[in-house]
C-alpha cells in the first residue's frame, strides 16, 4: 500500500518544522508550501491525501486557498484541515464556509492532530 | 484455591506510562523545534523573527513583547504583538514584576493570573523570560496573555521550554550582534 501524502501549507518556519516532525514520526510523506498561492499549485500538482492549511498567510490566506482547492475537481474531496491560533466562533464559521473539513488550533497538540488525521486516513500510511 | 489473576492493573499501568511518555514526547518536540529555529538564526533580525514565531507557535501567545536591556538598566521595547505587546513601552531593571524577573535572570510565571493577582502597572502579565548568556543580560520577552484556548502558563508545564528559549535566544542575539559588527571578508565568506 502506498504511503499517504500530506501537504503542509504555512508561512511560519517554526510551525512547518513542528508539523513535519509530528508527521514524520508516522509513515507519511510530507510536502510543504509557504503561502496559500503556492499551496494551491502544489496541491494541484501533487494531489495529496490530506492538506494542513494555515489561516493567516501572505499573498493568499488559508480561507481563500481552501476555496480555491475546493473549486478544483481533483481536490474537491480531499480532507483539508485549517490550522489557526484563533478558536473564536466567527473564525470557525468562516473556515467551514470556505470548505474546510476540520479545525486544528495552535499550539498544535501532536496526539490530537494525529488522531484527527487517522480518522480521515484510516490505515495511516503504512506500506 | 488460587488467587484470582489481576490483568487490569498492569494494563492500566501501561496506559498511564504510555500517556506520560506521549506528554514527554510533546515537550521534547517543543524543545527541539525552539532550539533548532534559534540555532539557525545568524542575524539579529532572524533571531527576533524566530523568537516571535516560537512565542506564537510553540508557547501559544499573540500578546507579547521583546525587549533589550540597555547599559543604563533600561528595558527597551524592540518588537511585539497584540494590544499590550505591540505598545512601545519601557521599563527599568528591578522595578515591577518584569524588571525584577529580568534582574533576577530567571524565568517568572505569574501562576496567579487566573485570579487576576498579577499585573504590570495595570496590564495583564503572564510571564517574563530573560535572555541570559553567561554573565550577560541581553534582553527579555514578556507574555501579557496566552491564546484563549490554551491552558494558563505554569512553571511545571512550561518552565523548561521558557528557560530554553531564554538561553537560545540570548545566544542567537549575541551571534547576530557579533556578525553584524565584524565585517571582515574572511568571516563573511566563510
């Protein structure tokens, strides 16, 4: 079975590193992008199995990137998790309206993140 | 008659040990991420950016300020975020909870925050972390509020990562300052 591929989109080098270290403790292939615009292009090219998408980013924020991915027929059904420091209801509502599947708040909790990922990618990435 | 076998206790013990190991793993992850980000900073600008990033992403605050300590003992604001942290405000060593914590060169966490017992001249105040390298006191950061969805800061849960950031930030700032001052071609091209 092929390993699952996860795209992490975040303009924060610290957050990117953290998520990469979490995901590489499991058998996932991790690809990255550093803004929403690049994230959409990489998602279209790589067709990941799941996307972790930061909200506040330059050039294109996470909400707009999520909408752009959802409008692409090839990406319409992949799980997209919005990763944000903001847990307020208006932020959550905006996220779901943009088409996200799940919310993850920063600082990211490793156990919570992996549990949510496994609920959408059963069987993980084990070869 | 033989005694009944106890199979539940060992399983419960193993579950507790697994949970404890996962919590420790989480803490180690924070330390590794913070250390690597600061260790890779070679300019003052990069060091300050890394400190900001770590406070938001690893510690969990969007209301903080970063200060440098001047030779005359003034604690001068250089960067910050949030409705309190973005305000350019200066303090003095030995004065108030921030000045005292920085002068003591040790991490301070206002664990009575929830009861509103700690403040900085009317501002909320959650923690102060001095940047100490050997006998040099270079600066500090103060956290005014943590993100609303995270647990309040405590020394027990957060002390180690705060201490590490303080030391690594001091080293990163010192290196940035050193490289900025030394413009010899050999060092620049090395």
